């Protein structure tokens, strides 16, 4: 790690200790971090994001040994998932410890916890020594940032320091699994799939129906670009491209194939990991241009695409 980045991490830890806000790169998306034990600092997160106060925050930890400080019950399931997937893009919902602020939990009895897999985030957590509450570093309802430029676009000078960790490797938010009940429940799909969780636990995993309460990301319209976004399957898309003329409103297409057309086509990767890595960058870039519509080809129906399908459905909700 470069000396200048190391210096910035030290500076960031001091800012957190003093109750300030730091944008932190993680492997999923950039987070807007504050000291999870400082209510005044937590309030700043909600102000900067214009986020409703009852939406709970994920607390990021430097290692699994810190878990008992934040959660009062740690079921065997949680231990297994932490062993298998931490550090990594998985958030566990557990019963909260008594001292945890209502600002973190959105007045619930549970807390979301994860150990991120990013050298800069881990170095900061290590330097700071305690939990960092961090929602995605975007204004409420907008696409999560996966680059430093995107963080600047979203939050500008409402954050005291932005740590540069490059483009986020995974590119979509963590899988959230509630392990407080009899069966694990996926509250938000991510790139760790239901099957991977099922295989690790040797038990079936439930998936939360869309639009259930409690998870802010489960509001239908979330992660939305400003430009109207529509989903089409391959046949619909091909028909649309044949019929659309130059005179039509300018539109952009995100598809798996390249087409000979005057339309602006972004060819997306056929591999789900690579697709997720690019998704928010492409949407953000297209959103900045003067397209009247973004048309996205639907993605495969299988498990590995769950997180991407979920985010595309939200982006295209109208
Ligand atoms: O990948 C990620 O999870 C990123 C990075 C920064 O770690 N963070 C992220 O945070 O996506 P945010 O705030 O944008 O989304 C966190 C989600 C919200 O939908 C929130 O409702 C849910 O986690 N959540 C947090 N605590 C919860 C709890 N106790 N019960 C249920 N849902 C919870
Ligand atoms: Mg978010």
C-alpha cells in the first residue's frame, strides 16, 4: 500500500474518532462510514444521505472476534457463515447487544454486521479499532457508488474524507442473511448466492418476498437511475431495435450481443461476476448522458444472477 494512502487511512481513523464521516471503499460498493458507537456521528450519515431515520445501518468490523461486542446471541449458523464467507460480501442479521444505538438498528432488536474484504477498509477498521456503521455512499434511493468519482458525484463535500480504493471488485451490495430465526432468510440477494449459503449450512434457505419491510433496499424503487430504464428480453429487444428509427427518442441499450444499429449499445459481460462488477458504472455513465431511455436486456433466470436481476428490477421500476 502506498505511503500516501496509509497516511489517509490514519487521518480517516482520527476523523472517525472525532465524529466525522469518511467514505470507505469495500469490495461491494463504497460506504459512508461513521463511528457506530457515536450517535451524533450516526445522525450525520442520515443527513448526508437524506435517508429516513428508521432505516438500519450495517456495522463493519475488522474481524470476527469483535462479533460478541455487537451481537448478544451468536447462533451456530452465524459462526459457520462467518467462517465461510468473511471477510466478504455477506451481512449477518443478529440480535443486537444492549449498548447498540437505535440509530444503527432503526429501533429494531437486531443488527446487521459484516467484515468487508478490502485492504483499505480492513486497514481502517484495524486502525480505528471499533465498528464502523456504513450505508452505501449514495443519496437515498440512488445507485450505489463503486468508484471515487461516483462518491464525489453523490456526496461531494458532505463527507470529511474519501479514501481511494479503486473500483469495487464485486460491484453490487452484500447478500443480507437473517440468522435470528429457525431458518436463515435472505433479505437482499448479493453475489454470495442462496445456493452457497445453503451448501455451507446444509439446510434450506428462505428468500424474502419482494417489498417486505425493514430492508431499505427492498423498497421496489431503489438503486434507480434518473433516466427511465426498461427491461426487455432478447426477442423484445431485437424487435424494438428493428422498429426504432433515427427519429425516435435517443436511447441506450445494455445487452449481451452487439447489434448493427445506430443505437448506443453497451455490450455487457456474459459472466455474472463481471456483469456485477460493471453494472453500476455503466448505469451511472449512461444516466449522465442525454438518453431518454436505458433499455436493459433481461439476464438469465438462475441463482447466480439473482442479485443482478434484483437490482435491474429496482432500477426499472416505475
Ligand atoms: O455491501 C454492502 O452491504 C454495502 C457496503 C458499504 O458494506 N452497504 C450497504 O448499506 O449496502 P445500505 O445501508 O445501503 O444497505 C444496508 C441494508 C439496508 O437495506 C438495511 O435496511 C439493511 O441493510 N439492514 C441493516 N440492518 C438491518 C437489520 N437489523 N435488519 C434488517 N435489515 C437491516
Ligand atoms: Mg444503499
